[in-house]
C-alpha cells in the first residue's frame, strides 16, 4: 500500500488525568524490547513501555516513566505511570 496515509485513534492516560486524545498518523515508542513506530492498521499489539518520550506525529512529545500499550482495531490506548515530581525543601 505505497502512499497510504491513514489515521488511528490514540489515548494516553495516567492514573490521575487524560494526557492526550486524538486522531494521529504515527506514534513512536520505546518498548521493553526496543523502539518501534505504529501507523494506522498496525498488527494488534500489547506491550510494556520504558521511560522516555512518546512522539506523536513526529513533533509532539509526552515524557513517561513507563507504562503499557494496547493497539487493537485501529485504536491505541496507552496507560502510563504517574510522574513523580521532586519536592523542593528550603
């Protein structure tokens, strides 16, 4: 399918809030077995994500501490660990 440009639904959420929701063209991830890119109609996938960036459409980045991904029926759901922000003590 050379030249095919489809979109898929993507949702990124943490235990506390929705981080991203929308129709996208590509998603670049760092999994526990290496890096990979997801495009529309990718083969079904269930995996573990390492700390790093999720890159959406080659330009938007979301930093995560780790999580899990499910891609099925042209929909991608990513559940990430809540980021722990250091506290500043005087």
